């Protein structure tokens, strides 16, 4: 079975853990087990002012401006800093940070 799973991973670019999960769900529930579920969570909308502050923080050297021990932001470190140290927002994930930065032309 491993060879088949590995081949499918290579063919479709899906991790073998996901393929195993789909096989188990198919065996338990049939075709209905592998149909994608609708996610009911709403994405958080940030105001332009908050996005501007996030961009401003992201474009500054963390060592020079904030006294941190590193000189480049990772998305996860930036998200944590914005929530815990700056207390700018209660919650944000690294993918939301990435989307905000891309929206403002920062790569």
C-alpha cells in the first residue's frame, strides 16, 4: 500500500497522511466521507489603519527598532509580536500576515 500512496502523492502533490485520511473516511462513509466539508468560520477583516501598522512594523528591522535578537521577521514571529508585544490585535495567523503584506506589495 505504501508504494501506491507514495505514487499518488507524487502524481497529485498530496501528502500521504492526507491520502490515508481520505482512504479511512472512504472506508467508513463511502463517497460522502471524501466530499469536502464546508467551513463555517468567517475570515477576520482588518481595518486599513491596522493593516498600515502591520506593514509599518514588518518593514522595520526588529533588532534596530524593537530591540529584538533577530534582524529579519518571519511571518510567525511577526504575528506573535503584533499580538503579544504590540497588543495591536487579539489574534492573527501567519497566513493573514502574508496576505496583508502581499496586498501592500511586500514580499
